[in-house]
C-alpha cells in the first residue's frame, strides 16, 4: 500500500487539531455514515470534497516540477436544541476556524488555509436540528510526480 497523499495528511491533521484542545466543544469525526442521535450532539464531521491542481513548473532534466494543489475540506457542524438552534452553531464555527488557524502542526503542512464558504440549515421538530457547512480550502505544493510529498518553504 502506498503512502497517504499530502491532501489526506492535511485532512487528518485538521481532525487531530479539532480533537486536541481540552476542553473542546464536541468531537470531530473523520467521516460518518449514520445520522447522529440527540445525545451525541453537538458534533462535527470533516471530509475532503474536491481538489484542484495546477502546474507551477514543468519537469526538466534537473527539476521534477511542482504542482499547486487546493483541497476543499468540508466541515459539518451539527447541533440540536430549542429554537433558534442555529445560534448554537456559531461557537462551533468560531472554534473550528480559530483552532485550525492556531495549530502549528497543521500550518506547517499548508501554504494557506482559510474558510471560503459557510451555509446554515435548520430542520424544525420538537427540538430543532441545525447544520453549518463550512468549506475550508487548504493550499499546498507537491512535486508533479509524487502527491505524497509536501514541498514546504
């Protein structure tokens, strides 16, 4: 089995960063298939949603060439509570952005990391369930011929 791509290394570092602080507002999962039960909330799920790449320099006899990659990583924050439940999402959004920006191990892997899109959804019932979808973009550089190696500096 081959090594993990640099993009997957970044996603795993994001999950580790969000689960590291103590106290933390909730658990962050790398993926989740089943819906959350009320006692499990609040919770966050983080997964890669898209990646684009562009050639920065082509391969030559003395250089392997470089790719600028941008991996979009979606964070889903889920809460339940009395209306307006979406208010309970804002502290999770702030926690995620501040924690990811402050994590030195994660910042060493990326050239840039920022939240580029935020969407709110609420489902009404006896207790509202609210969802925030935060799209992060992680920009990093790899060799053209090896997506497992990060070029830093």
